C-alpha cells in the first residue's frame, strides 16, 4: 500500500507539475488507490483551509483569461532576475497580464523583444497570474533529427535511425545534454557543417534505451515517413497570422457555444449549442448549432501552409504525442476554440423536428466565443446529478437542451439504422518517463454519442449544401462489403448458432440484427469483430458513392479542419458556395480533387498503421515483465502459421504459432477460418475462449508469442508424435468429417438455447 504524502511533498509536486494539479493527478503521482483517496482528499481540504492551496474554480463567464497556448513577447527581467513576458493578443479588460517564464535547460536564451509560442498555466496564488513554458521561439525553426548517440573523445556523433539517411551529425562536447553512448536522442542543428562536411547538432532530448517505451512513437513516426518537422517558410507563415476580426462575419459571440472534448484534448475545433425551436409548426423541435474553427481563413490554397497540410493529410495521434497537420500557432492557438477567446468559425444551424429529422439548415461565416471548455466526463456527471462548479451554471440553459436534442436524434438514428459497431476502444496511459502505467478500455458515455451525432448531422448538411449548389467537394465514401466477405461473415454466424439471411440486398439493419442476436452471448465480440472485418475501408473521393456504414446517401467531412485536410477542402467549397470571400477553392484544388483524395486517403492509412504499430509496441512493453503468466482471451484470427488470441485484459493480439499446437498436423480451412487436428479432430475456430501462456514479448517489433493452454476451458488434446509431415489423405478426410459432425452438434445446441 502506498504511503500518503506529506503536505510539503504535495506542494513540491504541484510546483514541479503546474499543469497536473487535479486530485486524480496527485493520486497517480504518489500511487494512491482505492480507500486511500479519502485520506488524500482530507489532506487537500486541510491545505485549502490553511491557505496552502487554492482550488481553482471557473465558469463560462470567465472571459478575461489567456488561451492555454499563446504568443508572448519577452520583456526585460524583473529585479529578481525572473524572465517575464506579455501576450501579443489580449481582449480582456485592463492591462494584459504578465507571464512568468519557466525555461528548461534545453531552451535557448531569450532577450527582451523576442516572440515565443508558449503553453500557459494559471497560477492565481502567485505574484504573476500565469506561468509559461516555451514551445518554441517564433522566427526560428531548427532542423531536428532522431538517432542513436555514439560518444567520442571530443563529444560524439548521432547516427540517424532513418532508413534512407546515412549522414551522421557531429555533437560538440558542450552540447551533449548529458547523453550516454547508445542512447536514443532527439537533436537539433546548432551550426553550419563542420570541416568534415557533417552538420553540427545540439542534443535537446534524451530518450534512453531505443528499445524502451518513450522511443516507441518517435520510431513509428520515422519508420512510416510521417513528416514531423515543419519547413521554415511554413512556420514563418503561421507566425505572421493574426486573429480574424468581425468584419462581414455574423456575430455569434453571445451565443453560449461550448466545446466538449476528452479531458486531455490538445485542441478544440468544434463547439455546439442547442435551443428549442420557437416555430409553432415545429412543436418539440430544436435548432442545433455546430461551430467549427475557420481554418480556411488562415490556410489559403497554394500557400506554404496549404502545401504542407496537403502533404501531411491529417494529424497523427500517439499515446504520448501528436504530429499535427498544422503548426502550433494555428492548431493550438488561432484555430482552437479556447474558452473566453474570440475565434473565427464556420457555423451551421440545423433545425430538427421532435423525431430528429432535419428540416433545414443554414451555414454562416461567423465570430464566436466559447463560453466553456468542458470534457465528456464532467458533462455526463452533470446530467447524472453530479455537477461541478463549472457545469452547474450551464446545466439548465446549455447542457440539458443538448441531451434533449440528442434524444430526438436517437429516434432518427433508429429509423436510419446505421451500423452499430460498439467495439471497446483501448486507452494507454503513459507516465512522464514514457512507461505504460495502465491499459484500459474507454467508457462510452452518452456525452460521446451526443457529440458524434451532432457532428454527423453537420457533415451531412455540408455535403447536401455543396451538392445543391453544384460546388466540387470531397465525399467520405464507404462502399458496401463484397459478397465474398458477407459469405464469410454468414459462415461465422452459422457456426455460432446465429442467422444472417441470404438472398437480399444487404442493409446495415440486417447486420445490426445479427449483432443483436449475439449481444447476450459469448459470441458478441466475435460477431462484432467479424462484421468490422467484412467492411470495406472508407476513403475520400470527388464522386459520391454514399456511406454504407452510416446508412447515408451523401456524407462529407466538415467538422475537423485542424486535423484533416479533407475538411479544409470542404470549408473552401462552402466559402465558394456562399460567396464569402476569395479564400475558397482554387483552380488547382478543383483540377486535382481526385489526386488530393487519393493522397489523403493514403496518409490516413499511413497514420493508422503508425498508430497501430505504436500501440502494439507499447502493449508488448507493458506485458514484457509477465513472461510465463497465463492470460484469458478469445480466438480472433486464424492463419496457416498459427492462431491469434485477443487478450481480455489489454486487447492485445498474441500469436500462438502452429508448431506449438502439438505433434499432429493442423489443416487450415480458409473458407471456414478454422484449423483442424488430423489425429484428434480438434477444431480451432474464431470466437472460442482460450487461455494462453505468454512466452515472448518484443517491444521493438510489438510482437507477442504465446502457447495455447486450454480451449473452451478444455485442455488442448495432443496428437501422437508423428513428426511434422502431412498425414495421408484418408486420415485427413476422416478428421474433417469428424470435425464437421462436431460443428453441427455445437450449432444445434446453441440454437436450442
């Protein structure tokens, strides 16, 4: 059991970690769990009563605040030598607040007049209301590299991990940053080439052993060729951007729009508000407002920012970092809808009836001010009767109407019958050292579903508007699965005692009914997973082929232009459709829509692979100290070379090589996705419960190897030792017949239940 920290230890933690001061953060830092949280809560309340701490409370009315990412101008140090700065943008009352800068050893020296992009933390008890940590100095953008440090007599060298790079970097003795030989490091160019023709570098981050967790995402970034360094001209262009004024925009600053995001969200690109429709002809109806950051205002076609965004295609998200599509000045500042800050947006007002059917909609180029930045958990808690100081004032006027409109949209969704794949999503928690603390499955709240429904409705409105106005656009296309894939799904369903009717035009409702049949059975996850695997992959296309999964005739991506280039194209198309300005689609955009669609579909898949590889490596690292442990799971994949078991605890896939299944030969049937023992007749199929013993976890590759201990709670029979040669055809035929007979018996039993 962990020791409860003293008050001084808590104060030291808060001082060193100003952005992680919630009770949950403190509990995690000191390993406090369960009933011990009560003691921690008591100590924190005592410290608050004694004036040692001040619990920060804010409401949507708090307008005089700086956004969490701001551009600052450094001013002269004070008499104590502390480095101070002032915000370049300030819309509050009175004088702009002074920010105390807290520089790291790796940060460059700053002087009066320097402009920096900084992440701010409120410090209301201190002399200065904010403390700032530098993200980077504006106007400088040194080239960075990831590599392995090799120590030398007068400093050392960095050997890049990039496959296509064989050029080493020289590191002078004074710029090692404490790096040791063999460590993975991140470095930036610190000077011109040396006399050997090699660039000079300064080590800025030590990442330790290349096989350890903190290096995982960086390795994936480089292996998959994801651009993680913005060219100088892109940074310079972003730094010149100024906040958009009202101008001809519609003024929505008094509309109480709020953002609802994950608690650890790095940006806020969508806000929403709902009000009852006062039209007597639409009794029980609502007007749903969705406002999206107006990225098109800042990223114009053909600019350096645009070329880089198109090249990246999308942002890529890892457990410990984000590779953004746009520089921080935009993604974390001007295009992020921070609480209490005026921001340019494109908003859509959608009128729905009491059954959730959209009656009409209208788009507006506007100026808004987010009245609160909320997270999913606190919004759901407020609706469930546990409002906090921030959500209490919003409960009746803002939050309850959101949920009322969602209830109406649920009725329309039930009629439309989109594919209801509610598969669990893994959440990997990483500590400051890059070590996996826990692997959990995210809880799906109504707050999540509410925002998803609003975003789907807004995306549909964008697609319909552009079709009606005959403006070129990029559609999000999801075609129906192939007959072969559906036949395979039908085989799995029949083997599970379930029915997927034949001879009909496939509709999502049929697949939903199949998953509903399986919902209360042990086959639920198997059927959901197999249904997912039968689907085609969604992609972008200038032609509209509909969206099968969402059961929609036309669908476009409009709601995330900070992180998806497709949405930026749709925003430009809306600018053209409404004649809002000259920052719409360019001739290049229109002529190259098909090429752009393929480009960003490819970058999306690249990011998915990098994210998946990173997750696999983190899971392998997390399980690497549990060699020999037995773990429950379910058969999730069958191949000629072995069986994949999805582990219950982490969702990781462990491979059981076919050579470890026993001495008998196992015949692979691709049609039924089964393996069958030639001597024992043992059949291994998708969805079976299994227990495995972990025998290898390789963090570098992300691979997990295991031995099969039991199948459906039965110890796996082992055939007699006959070597690995293929048995006679007669034996194989007999085993197949025996297996088929067993399978029919199991099917009948399950149907009788």
